[in-house]
C-alpha cells in the first residue's frame, strides 16, 4: 500500500510576473486556491475549508459582531477578492467598492477567483492613496461609507504610507460618524513593535480601538484592528 495514495499535493496552476508585486503564483490543493506573492499568501478562495479560520474569514466574522447592516463598504487592497466575496455573502445588499492597483492581480481575481460573480461590486484599478485623496473622482462621496477596510500589502509588508496621519485622516473622512475603519496587518515578531506604534497612533484619529490576533500558517499571524469614527 502506498502511504501517499490519495494525498493531494499543491500544484501551481498560474505563474506570472507583475511589475508591482513581482512573482505571483496561484496554487491549488484540493478545494483550496491561494495567491502567493513571493512566499506570502495574499488571498484564498472563500469556499476553502481554511478560509473561515484565517484572517479574511475572522475579519468578517468580527465585523458581524459590530455591524449588523451595511449599505456601502470600501476595500483598499482587493487582491484575489477574498474579502469582497465574504462581505457579499454576509451582507448581501451591500454596495462593495474594491481598490486594487495591480492590473495583474485583477486579472487573476477574474480568471481564478470568480470576482465578477459578486453582485453590487465595483473594482477601481488605481492607487489607493489617489482614491482616498480624490474620492469624488471615483464616485465616493465623503461620509458615505459604513465601513472602510485597509488590506494593502506588498508581499508581507504594510506600506509606510498606510501609517501616516494624512492617510488616516483621508480615509476617516469617507466614513459616516459611528462607522468603522478596519486594518489587517501582518503580526510576525519583527513587525509587532511597528504594529503597536501604529495602534497607539490610531488613537489620535479614531475611538473604541480593538484588536484581535488571528493565527495563520507557521509564524505568520495577522492582527485585525477595528476603530470607530
């Protein structure tokens, strides 16, 4: 008897070079598909058995405890579309706007992650900073969002821009009073002090800040940060 019989091994079903993200791979094993940017998992299909336990599923589950109804949400950093899919399933009448700078990533989301099947979903292919600084050019009025989710990464790095007071002030203006800003950050040991400083700084802009650490693969935990406008 072969002990490996029936064992499903990961296989790379797509491999492409992006000017913005470098090498991107789509890896499939069983019913799970993942996007890797370098060695970092950027997205997972929402039907994967692992999805609910990882940061994307936990983010939406935690959001449901805070927000029962949602008219409009903006997601900065769409990736393969894990969060838009989960938002749509849990808040079926919500208008969802996703911003993704990398055209290659959008193409992958369309080809392998069924992003076009999400109702009431609009994708903006542009720099997140440009969108939040000039939201009226993208059909996003000030104070129109119930929730704004910041999920921007390059590999495992959170851009320095996302930590600045100007950026936080700009995204805060897009959210209704009482609405939520949500940040997904990598919480590996070498980033924990930076995340602590970031959370302390957030207190200068928003209130009722709470955070939850979500276990990931090996030494790649995430921390989800919620704050009310």
